[in-house]
C-alpha cells in the first residue's frame, strides 16, 4: 500500500481532482464503477501516471492506500453515495476517513455522519467549487467534520486548493454538515449572481438594442471595477464568442432554458426553514424554472402579447447606472446568503467563521470576486453584525447605489423587461430599512380570523381586537 489518498469516481470532477492531487506530489489510488473509465484515465495521465494507481475493484483500491486511509468519493450525489459508502464500509478499517466531495444535500451529510458514528470510521462532508478547471488546478474547498479528522487531511486538501495571496482557499468550517451547507449557499449566491447578470444583459439586448460584442466590451470594462469577478469576466468572454456554424454571436443561438441540479433550490428551501429571507436567491431559482418552460412562454407571448413599451431610457450614462444596479443587487444576494448561514450556524451549533468563508471564496470557486475580500474585511471588523448591509462598508455601498438600483428596476418594469432578482433587491432593502412596516395589518387580520392576538406598540392592554365578526 503506497497511496496517500484514494479517489472514487473519475467523472469530470473526480478525474481532475485526482490529477491535481498527483500534481502536488501525492500518490493517489483511483477507482471508478465503470472500469473502462479508470483505464482511459490512467492512460491519459501522461507524466503524472507514476503517481496514479488505477484499481479495478474496491478491494484492490482499499489495499492500495496506506492506513489510516483518506478516501474521497466524487460521484453523482444522492443514492449513489449511500451505495458507495455501504460497499466501502466492510473493506475499511478503524480511523479510515470517508470524504464525500460531491454536491451533497447537507441534510444527507448530517444523516451519514450519524450512520457512521460508532463504526470507527470518520466522515467528512466537503464542498468543492470551481468546476472542471478548479478541480484540476485549485478549487475552493469547504470542509465539515470533526476538527481532528480535518487535521489529518488538511495537508493534501490545502495543497490542492486554490490560493489567494498564497493562502489556501480551503478551510474547516465546522462539524458534520457545515461544509456542504456552506457549499449549498455558495451555489445559491451563484444562482443570484448569474441571474442578475442575465437581467442586465436582457436590458441591454432588448431595451437598448445592443449586440453581443458591444456588451462584451461593457462587461469587460466592469471587470476592472467593483464588479471584478469570475462571472463578469466569463460573461464578457461568452458575449465575445462567435458561432462557427452561423457566424452569429454564440450566445444568440443558445436556447434560453436554464438547467439546474438542485443546490440553488436547496438554498432557497433552507432559507425558508431558517425563516431568513433570501429573496434574490429565490427569484433566481424561480427564474431558471420559468426559463425552462419554453413552450408555455411561447404560448403566453402569443396569448398575452409581449409588452413592447419602448427603449430603456435612463438619461445620461446607462452603462454606469447598470453597473451600480448590479453591484447593489449583489450586495442583497450576499447579505441574504450570509444571513442564512448565520441562522443555520446557530441552529446546528457550527459556529461558522464568516470572514474565513468569504476568504476561501476569493479564489478557485465560481463566485470568486474582489467583492469577497471586502466582505471578509467587513466581517472581521464587525464579527457580530446582524446583516452584512449593517457594516459601515456595505451600508455605504447600499446608499451609494440606491438611486441606480431604483432607477434601473423602475425603468425596466416600465418597459416590460423582466428583472425578478434585481427588483427583489429593491424590495428587500426597502423593507429592511423601514422601522415601521405594514405587518400590523397582517397581525390584525390574523387576530380577526384566527384569534392569534397581537402586541400593541405601547405594550398596554388588550391583545385581541373587538372585531365585528358579523359583517
Ligand atoms: P460526472 O457526471 O462527470 O461523473 C459522475 C461519476 O459518478 C462517474 O464517475 C460515475 O461512474 C459515478 N457514478 C454515478 N452513479 C454511480 C453509482 N451509483 N455508483 C458509483 N458511481 C457512480 O459528474 P461530476 O464529476 O460533474 O460530478 C461529481 C460530483 O461533483 C457531483 O456530486 C456533482 O454535483 C459535484 N460537483 C460537480 C461540479 C461540476 O462543475 N461538474 C462542481 C462541483 C461539484 P460511471 O463512470 O460508472 O458512470
């Protein structure tokens, strides 16, 4: 047994992760359900093949790793992971570590922890972000499990992770499901970020008659300002790419139906479970779902008519306003995502380190951006802040971008351009900063029909109304 670690699953992520591990000088044993994939992988490993031990059975795989064995499972999330753990369990020994690195629902991770408790095996739930490229050259890695188990694998994990100013973008975030929970919220924020970018693109395309190459230039310019981020960068590159078959911009020939695998939806569901609003993430998930209903949308356009209400006009520098609006929307999405994590941290006793989460998202992952450096700083300076927008740095951004966000959303709505995520941000901020809201009426209604009672603002007297039920 010579391998320091093993990887099960040689799909897109597992194969690249194994190469990344080998690239950092660790001997790695690999196994894949379909053996042909293992053979192809080993054959294509080039100069790294001396560090890779391909195996054809789980027995051979386990025998190839030096105990105590860290085993990374990187396969399709859900039942396959349970089946894989069940198959591995009888072959592993005390102190071996099973690391589920796929996009698990953190509630499955919590259950697997419970199931593996008292078996002598250790379990780690590890979120990995960065896609194919990240897996190969440095992803952002969010780890949940016991601190002791993290200490045993941290050398390898830190080595293969992305680096930001030489700091590894990997960290132990808390017990059991902490890593997979944070990965889920990462993906929820990713959904919101992508949706808001797509809404701005829609305004430019349908309201301003801009063509893809021109928009590419705008996004490229934004990538040198406060919006500097991987998603803005690739948006510019996508918009600049042509289609070989038609000569048109490639984006113009792509079907407008977004796919989703569930992590965005889980974020929205968990935010509801925690009773913490994440309306930007919800709007983004909903928008993807509606986008996929291509037939219904075509029929609706026919039946209801598509509003053609004229050009998007804001007077002055539209690009600058759009940039500011996008920044404001991003603040809402991140503030909501971090607030959901804070609530979950309390509920599950994780003690999630917010500044560290922001730090390990600065490189490697899909939402990496300059912005995260500022978030990390804000949470470091104000650790107990109730919401990101209450920090001095971010309250300033909210105030500075307020007019732009409001103007862009109002004009988009006026011209019939859909902006579900950006408009959710306006509503979120407006409700948040209104000390006296309108739920007094809701409380009265609840008391009227259900005798639910209410609190008075003066704290005095009756907490039921003398409602006239007869009329
Ligand atoms: P792929 O579709 O490329 O590969 C799937 C892998 O899972 C294959 O190795 C496949 O084996 C294996 N597999 C599927 N079902 C079973 C089963 N029942 N038992 C054993 N093995 C099985 O997936 P990815 O590499 O893209 O994704 C792997 C995980 O990583 C997922 O959880 C995904 O959500 C997550 N992830 C993916 C990212 C991405 O950008 N692609 C980013 C971050 C996380 P076989 O060859 O035999 O079919």
